[in-house]
């Protein structure tokens, strides 16, 4: 993990939020390469989940909604984590983490932690476990009292359910259909940790698929498979780094009747990455009851009216980014030196290719290299320029941000060796190998790789 954190900082992927003020636990900023990678992950998910589907619609809801939403959804009462306090040193710990279990059952945790000492001070002075609501609170308007209190959304799913009727009325879809959303969510985690794995401000990519109850098992399986395939086929993650984890009853969220997580082999172990949940008719039933609005669906053919069931697919953008970085991080021996590189799938790499003139003080080389870059930018705008330091250093910098190709323009490109005129050197990130190709061949290679 230390190596990934260090590379992420050094190369502009992830910075601690408010770093010059000492940071703020659980909050992180994305730097120039990080934001490109994040955008690539989100765009790919959106394309596969929304644009390539005929029956999934996107929304972009407000982060702050009516507090009634979170009362009806059960989050005000049930979105809790178990915690213990230390009476001696004041430290707070997640009770389930301390007990080494996935269960959040208070009676079970009380028993498990009976003889446990505080990991901070070593004293046997822990309070019995209690639940703690993780929603971040705020006030709307100038008066900070309970009547103005609301919450920063803890999951994006909330405004998908409250827009169920709006999407039905505006798009007239037939079951099954889905509503998808990408956006920020906030959780006042007791113990944010493991770099960007557990944070307090996160971004989620969620899709709620509305179905007839009788299809719940097969639809659940299909969306589990979608997540698994996305990680392998789209992001190029190695299958041995993925595992299934089925939630026991005492581990499931208050709304879920079944839940399967994809666990990824993060540097701190196999942990949750992407969840598929069967939320049944829990949310729509509760929102219909609390709002007094009809959230049922009328099947035109059978004339049957019912509240649809929901299968949810939910993944955190930051966790996906960490998984991708951890999967792609490699060290090898190249030319007698240890080098670090990110074997990112070209379609998600922040930079697709870097163009450079062999020498920056030769105007004719620079001019030609600029022309080559302009040509390659027609394929994809993320074509970088680097003429700083020697060529080896430039390659190493690009290796560390996962740039799949480097293109170098030298005197042969200009015709010093006549048969090599208009050819360039294409250098491959993973092997360090170089080939001499025409510009159109290079363009074709890049185009194919990023498809
Ligand atoms: N709408 C369902 C839902 O929110 P969840 O299992 O609580 O379910 C879904 O969260 C996903 O969001 C997780 O699988 C994880 O990828 C991400 N996630 C949840 N809490 C997180 C946190 N504190 N920091 C980073 N990512 C988090």
C-alpha cells in the first residue's frame, strides 16, 4: 500500500485533502492524472451500464434531499455501524473490525469483545458496543435547528427511488428497466483508513433494476455477472484478484434480502469492492407509504398492478480506482535497473501516448514532433508532450502513470536515413520494446489498443 500511496502522490493521482493544513481524515483530492483515470472509469461504467443498454436511464440527483427520504428509506433509524469507546484514552473503534467479524449484531459483538483491550492504549476499558448513525448532517436555510436539519446523501440510490415515478412518466419504460446514477455520497465513518479504501466523502456508481418479483433470482445472477465481467473484460483486472463474498444475514444492510460482494485483493487483503443487492420492494413500498404517492407499476398486458422488486448494482469509484492501481502496479528489471510501471488497460490510462522529440534543442525535431502529436490527437486528445530530461527519464515517467505508448521523433524521421523517412520509434510500456513504424501504423496501433 505504501508504494501505491507514494506513486499516487508523486505522479499526481491522489493527494490528501487540505494537505497544507495537515489533511482531514477520510477526505482525498484527485490530481491531474487521478481525475483523468476517475473520469475514464466513470465514462466506461456509464457507457456499459446506460448507453449500451436499451432500458436503463440515467439521472443526476441532488446530494441534499428532503430528510423525509432518509426517514422512509430506513437510513435515519438503521444506517449505523457498531462502535466502542475507550474510557481510558478516548479512542473510538469499529466494534466489528475489532472483533474480526463481518457481523454487526450488537449482542454478538458484546460477547466477542468481552475480554478485548483497547488497541490504542492496551487497557481493558472499552465500553459495550453501541450503534452510531453514519449520515452527515447539515441545515438548510439560516436557522440551525431540528426543523431545518437534513443529511448529505449516504447513497445515491435514494434519489433513484424518488425519481422512479418521474422516469416512468417521462420515458414510459416497460419492466424490466433500470435507473442509474453516478455521484457523491457521504458517510461519517468511525475509522476512515487504508488510503482511499474507506473514506467519508465517496463517489458511487449505482443502478437500480426494477423487475417482477418472480424474476429476482435470475436478474440478481445476471447483475452479479455484469460486475465480474466489467472488472475483467473492461478494466483488464486479473481474475485471481477477485473473489465472491456472500453476506450472512447479520451482515446485510437493512434493506437487503440478499447481497453478494465482489472482493478485490487490495494491498490490505481481500475486501469489498462491488455489491449486488436484492432490495426487494422495500424501498418503493416505504416511499409510497411515507409520501402517499402511488409508486406501483401497471402491467399493460396482464392489467396487474404491483410494486416492482429491485436488484441493485453498486460500486465506489475510489475503490475501483484503488483496485485498478493495485492490480496494475508492477516492478521489473529493465536494462539492469528496477523500474515501476502501471500496466493499465490502454482504454482507462490517463494518457494514451506521449510524443517527444529526441532532442529539445533541435527546432526541426520539435516541429516534426509537434506535427506528429497534432496528428495523433485526432485519434484521442490525451496525447502528452514531454521534452524534459533524457529520453530514458521521459519513458520512466510515463511508465509510472501507465501510458501504454511513447512515440519518439529523431533525425531518421526527418530523412537522415532516407529509407526511414517519416518513420518514428514506438516504445511499448510493458516490455520496454521499441519498433520503427510509419506514423499511420502508429496511429492504427493506438486506435486499436484504446477501443
Ligand atoms: N446503495 C447501496 C450501498 O450504498 P454499500 O455496500 O454501503 O451499498 C456500495 O456501498 C459501494 O460503495 C461499496 O461496495 C463500496 O465500493 C463503496 N463504499 C461504501 N462505503 C464506502 C466508503 N466509506 N469509502 C469508499 N467506498 C465506499
